[in-house]
């Protein structure tokens, strides 16, 4: 039986950017895991390259339709958006190429999911299409990969458990991240795009560093003092582990805070959220935290400085490159999110999965997000506009990821002695 939900459109899901590194991984994932009858198409600028990619996919994908579309051609994007229920876009950097795609989807009432980790792009998308998407019913869902599904769904589960236990709103909440994974040229190119935008317009740095930059109503946000991203190494008082800056915190935290605001601050008006990288206890943990934090700082500084950027570019992988298949399989991530509620009860959410977090696991997350948007309409929250994974898909996506062997759990912690 067909799983199609909109017979007036020829496709259920279109993977835009299917010839790129992550786009191919998402196509492979859907070729292996999409339910029978789901109508998937591959989209990109070059029909020749699309044919080549399709030929490498599992047999059930060999007859998938091909859609030629280019972000520089509005008519092709309009045709793409009008042909499908949902678009999964891997065409980045999104700050350079993403806005025409979300505009086409918002106009067509087409759901959209991407992998952005770019605060500036999400802010521009909100300003440009949020109102129109609400009119057409489109769910424009950014950050549907390692940025920022584990963070966003993990905090959502904490909130739901606190509500179920009548434990009050969430207060201080911290995510501790551990992972093993590689780096792709596309990820670096996205960072480069934001840095270049800031160098051209210094005022944009205020947006990037604003903890509530993605809020739907910045003025209404609670005054909790300066909520800064962690920038130093220290021993965590609760876990005893050495922690340091988490490279994705500057984006993930904004997404989680937007989820809270879009839900009318359901997580709590005194909800404070931060993310750190965890390295373990003792001298070894301290050493690792110090070394990794130093290397990360040098890399960011090298990429930001126009004089050193060419050197960094020569050493870094190029766009379209990424970890080998063996490295993607051997990767993993584990996020532990601790919170204290208004009644003093304490909880721990665990979100983890096997596979390189930015590639193997992200292909699952984006693939399941696209299927969720295309097929699970009756299970989804009533929402439209520029949304987050938690506000657009919520528990429906949690169920899908659990079915793919992701761990998403919440446990109550004992009272402090």
C-alpha cells in the first residue's frame, strides 16, 4: 500500500543537493529505510551527476525521478517545491544558498528540513518567510541533524517528564557532549560563510553572540543575566568531569531557546541552558580538555583571520569531502542533559547513537525528519512557520529515531546529599 499523503503532488520527499557528500548519504539511507510506496526524488543542478549518484544507490532507488533545480533559478525552485510534500535540503552553506529554497517552500506550502548550523541563516529565514509559511501551512524546519536534534529533543523530553511528574519548570540545564567523528569540507565552508558575513558587516556579530538571537519575541525573553557560551576549561561541580567549550553550543542553545519561546516558554520562564564538551575526570580529562579547547580556538582564529585563512583552507578538507565509510561506521555520540526543576527534582536525559554524528547519524536524522514531515501529519504538533525539530515534529520524530536504534531516555536523579 502506498504511503503517499498528497496525491496531487508526484513526490513525497525530494532530496535537494543529492550529489553532495551528505546528500548522497541521505539518499542511501532513504533507499534502505523509507517505507514501501514512499515516492522519493533526487534533485540538484546537474542531471548527469544525479544519474551517476542514482546508479550507486540500492536497487529500489534506481527508478527514482530526477529533478534539475538551481538556487539561481527561481522557476526551477518553484517547480521543485510544488512537486513534493517535503524537501530535505543539504545545499549549503545555507547562508549563501538556502534562502531561495525556503522561500519557494514557504510559497508552495511545502515542508522543509535542512542541516544548517548557521545562526545568521536561521535569523534571515525567520524574518523572510515565517509569516508566509504560517499562511500556507508550511513547516520550515531548520537544524535537523547533529545540529540540533539531540539538543532540542533531549530538552523536550526533560520538559515532558517534568510536566508528567508535576515537577515545575526547568531551571539550570546543561548538556555534556561526547563524540567520535570526522569533519567535512561542507561544515568548514558553513563556518567560513558566517565569518565572511561578519567581516563584511560587523553588526552581525551581535546576532551571533546574542543568546536569544532566534527568539520570536526578543523583548519578551526573561532577564536571566548574561547567558554566555562556555569559553574556558573547568571541572564540573556535579559530574566531576573536566569540561570545555562545545563547538556547536553557539547554535544549538539558540535553537533550544527558540523552542521554549515558540511554546510560550513552557519549559519555564527561568530556564537557563548551556552546552559543554565533556572529557572525563582527573589529569587525563584536564589535559584533553585543555588541548582540544586550545586547538579549537586556534582553528577558529585561523579561519576568521583573512591572512591565515588560505593556509587553513589548504589543510582542511574541501567541500564535498568527508570521513571514510569505515570512520563513519565507527563514530558515535552521547549527550547527557541534566536539569533541576522548580520543585528541586533532578533529571537526566540521554541522547545517543552509533555512527559518525555529523554524517552517518545525521543522515538518519535528516532522512527521518523528511519522512516525518511528509507522512506523519496527524501525529505532528499543530504548527507552521520557521520551526525547530521539537516544535515541528516533537514526539513523532522521537518515535522514529528510537525505531532506528537511537537512545532517547529520561531518568530521575537522586536528591543531592
